[in-house]
C-alpha cells in the first residue's frame, strides 16, 4: 500500500475519533444540568471583545435543551443559537439593554428582535409580546412570555445572537453556563 494512502488513513482515523468525542460531549453534558440564570460575561468573537456588556440570561430557570452549533459555512447546517427548556415561569427577559427592532409573527411563531448596538442583535422565539419597534428595553426587563411554534419543542425558548449580521454563540456574552444543579438520576 502506498505511504500516502497510509498517512491519509491515519489522519482520517484521528479526525473521526475527534469528531466522535465532540459529538459525545455535546450529546451527554448539557441537558443533564438544571441552572439558574446569572449575569456574568466573558468571551471574544472575531477579535471583538464581548466582555463586560452586562448580559443576563433571558429566562430565570432553565435546562440547556440544545447547544449552539456553528455551521461550516454561511449557508451550511447548524444551530444558530441555543434552546432553553424553561423550568417554571414562562417570562422572557431582555438579555441586555437595547431597542426593539422587530416584534411580530414570522411563519406562525412570535419573534422579538432587540438591537443592542455595536452590531449585536438578539432574537427570542417563540414569544408573545406587547413590545413595539423602537421601544427601549433594559437588561433583565420582562419583555415577553414563552409562546409556541418554530423549530424548538414546546416549552423551549430559542435564543440567537448576531454580531454584524453573523450568528455567534450566545454563551460568549453570558460567560458559559452558570453553576449546574445536579438532578436525581434513574429513580
């Protein structure tokens, strides 16, 4: 067998093992923990410092139902946000100070989009809101209640963030997950 084929085969095996481990970690870790929201901030994206912006989780108590999955290219498959499974109250809060850019229905689901300035825009869906475009909102302010529709399962809020039009992981602005509260297993 030519040595170039052997080298390609070894590289393929290493890549496949790395992808398998990443998938395993994504599938097993996030949904196991219930969390309470905090307002810590951390992270950078595309050379832009995202720390110290005063972001808060858009809901009080939740489980991370689906993590952010960056697409390989602009039109590729992925999950351009995070889905939060609400535990208890259905109130949705503004994740940071901003101005309502859009509030209404798109494809049968309620959408609330907030422009936070500096190229940062969030989208919360599905929601029911009385907010109107141009209305100022403050971080932590109640802006909507959870609705139904969209790709997320009932009881789940999709939280997306764009920086200069490109989707980024919302966790960059929230400092990752707050401390986990372990739930009983297998009872």
